[in-house]
C-alpha cells in the first residue's frame, strides 16, 4: 500500500511538470500578448523548478508526510491549467475566433496573482518537506501558506506534523509540543490535527524514539486528541494499542505515567480499545507498576501457582524465573513490564516519592477504566494479584491513589455481581485476596468519614452480597449503621446494598433479612423513606424484601410496615412495575402473618 501511495503522489507531481511544459509550448505559439505570455511562462518555470525539487525530496524520503504535498500540488495544477488556457487563447487564429475569444489585461492580472500565490505555496511546501530544517524557527516552518491564508491553523498543523514525521529529533519534540499547545485551544484544532494525519507520526515518535522527552511529548499530544470516542478509535485503528503497551513496558517512570494516562483515557471512552488492551495484556505491566515496593504476604499457595500459570500462558516465560521473582516482591513478579533492563529498575528506585505516587495513581485509574464493564480485563486483574495489591494500597495510601484503587475494586465487583464464574472464582470465602478487600471496604464504611470513599465501598459490598455466608454479619452490621448517616446519598446506597442481601436472588435472603432487622435496620429505614422520592423508592424496595422474608418480625409490626405499604401511592407503583409486585407480595404476607394464617418459613402463594 505504501508503494501505491508513493506512486500516486509521484504521478501527481509528474502531472504538474507536464502542465508546466505545456504552458511553455503554448507561450512559444502565442502571437498576441507575447510579453504577458512570456511572464506567465517565467512564473510557471519557477513553479516547475520547485516541483522538481519536491520530487527529489519525495524520492529520497522514506517516511513522507503527504497531506500538504497533495493539497498544494492540486492547487498548483489548477492554477497552471488556468494559465495554460489563457496562453492558448493568444495563439494565431482566424479573425472570427479572435472576435469571439476576447482577452484583456485583467485576465492576465488575475492569472499573475494566482501564479504568485502558487509560487508562495511551493516555497512554503519546500520549507515544510525539507527534513533538515529550512527557513523555519528551530527547523520548523512557521510561515503561513497562501493556500491556507484563510485558516492559518491548517498551515501550522501541516508544518508541525511534517516535522514530527520527518524532522530531526529536537525538532520532532518541539513540533509535538506545538501540537499539544494547539490542541489545548479548542476542539476544532484537535479535529484538524486528526484529519490531517497527525496520529501516525505521533505514534511513530512514541515508538521509535529512545528519548523520554520525545515519548512524553508524543503521548501528551495523543492524550489531548483522545478526548472523544472517534479519535480514540482512530488511534486504535492506526495500531496504536500495541505501541502504547510496548512503551509502557519499556520506559522510565515519567514516561510510564503519561502512557498510563493515555491508556485510562482510551479505555474510558472506547469499548473497542478496552478489548484491544486486553488482547495486548496491558493489565500485567499496570499491576506490576502499581505494586512496586509492596511486599505481598499472601498465604494461599494454590492461588499463587494459579496466578503464575496464567502469566506463563500469556507470555510464555519461564515459570521458574517468574516464581522466584514473585516470591521476592510483587513489584518484580512478572519479570518484565517495569522497565528495560537494570538501568530503569535502578532509576525507579531513585525516583522521587511524588513521581512514584503519580505513576501508581495513574496505573490505578487505568485499571479502573479497563475493568469498567469488561469481564476479560476484570479477570486479568484478579489473576495477577491485583485485588490483594489494591486492598493493601487502600489500607496504606490516601488521596487520589486510594480513591482510584477503591473505584477499581468497585468496577470489578460490579462485574462479579452479574458474572457467576468470576464471582465464584475470585470472591471465595477462603480467598485471602477477597478477605482483604472486604475488610478494607468495611473499614472505609465504619472508620472513614468521607462520602467520596463510603459510597463506592458500599456499592462494592452490595455487589458482593451473594458471596457472604449467613455468619458474616459484620458486613450487614456496617451497612445497617449507614442507614442513619447524615448524608442521604450514603444512606440510600446502604439501603440499595442491603436490598441485594435480602432480595429473592440471594440464596440466604431470609437469614440476611433477619440480620438486618436484628441490627436495628427498620427504624432508620423508616426515617430514610421520608427524605425524598428517590430514597423512598429504594427504602420501599428494602422494606418489601424484609417483609417477604421476615414478615413475622415484631419490629416490622411495631413500625406499622403493613400500613405504610398499603399506603404506597399508585402513581409510584405505575412508574416502577417491579415495586408494584413487591408491594403486593409483601402486604399479602404481612396480612397473613398478622392474622396468624401463615407460620414462619411458609412460602408465599399469590
């Protein structure tokens, strides 16, 4: 395909040369306006000489940025065709043809103006495609081409992309930073950069350069472009995902921080990119970087072996080497992904603490976006000791790193709620990683007075409701205590989570419902229902589950739950059909219990 493109652009340039020669031939045959025709030829000859210079550059440049060449040469050919048509009219013809074909000086002035603009375009083009620098500032052409005089941004974008593609390394870095500056201005500039082919040169700079400054400049430019799904998909379609993962594995920390930010952005905006990153095993290096300097003391040898086997299946590395690395620390358990050789490892150890924290924060954010709604990435995180690492960071860290780790766990548990295979494999009762996660979630709910942390922790516990046994009442106790929280959003989330413990889909719904009532959940639930319509809805759902599975409870009778359920307004039930069925079922059972017709444990028959 590259050969075809080169052939096409050479044909376009050859067509321009042919037009110049035809203008020359027409000028020789001219019998009127001979001086003007000779001036037209002089300008056309200048254009022809510059086109030949462009042809020499094209033939000697292996990686050519074609976009400005095609646009400028097409405009030049249009001007040459107009000049050729005018000069041909000056050829000796019959009296009748000369009367019909009227030529005046204004026609030549218009053509001279167009030819001057074409000369300026070709001068600008030569400056842009000259990889050695030209007349621009710092080797980058910053002048405005006449063809883009109405839209100067287009000239600058062409110049900068050409420098990134074909320039020397210092100019490539400078041009990439200029693209960042332009992209920051508005969305239109981002769209122009993408449409004019800016993504492939940036990926090329990111991949091939050994300079951290170059990689950061290219990655930052891509990050600014990747703010909508269309441009994220463009990066993925240009085979950007393998390049991004490769740079992530083999770069210093400050480069890895920029790359992980790009991974997070792409995974957040485009499900296709999520899957592409999964195929490239990006989770593995991310977990490695996240767990740097964290010693993992997991006492489950089976899980450790399983994790290593999964890793070896993915990358085909020696299990012996991997096992030794894993036992040393999680920061080196994969044998790669945290630097290129010993030099990066040594640099990493000597990095400033804030650099390490920034990298870990970015890695946690990337894992969160990769796990969101994606089963395969969630599985990979759990298979690489990611859960245990996340739990330890939640315990020890604060701020954005702690929050991102918590949100990653929330995304994984949201997947596990509806994926039985993942739930049974990862969140087993005897799993040290699962225990560590649950302990930290409960600790955040009970000890940390931050709604920002409490809400995702409550949601994660609710997603795991079907994994808890009847004896694990400490989770329910913690959630019930949140029903009376001063923040109504926290209280509502607690009601939603408890509803998942007591719902019909939970095998231990009766035992959990008894525990909720036992820990005094009815009274704060009744108060919560009086706050607003949204809290009333979720409060009613939980109340119905309690009535269905523990309808003979004295607490429910004392709280006059039957009266409340009978007073639920029909508009509310009409908006929520599932609530209507629950209310009917709960009121029926409560009447039966209160009338002594139904005993404990008897089923509901509508």
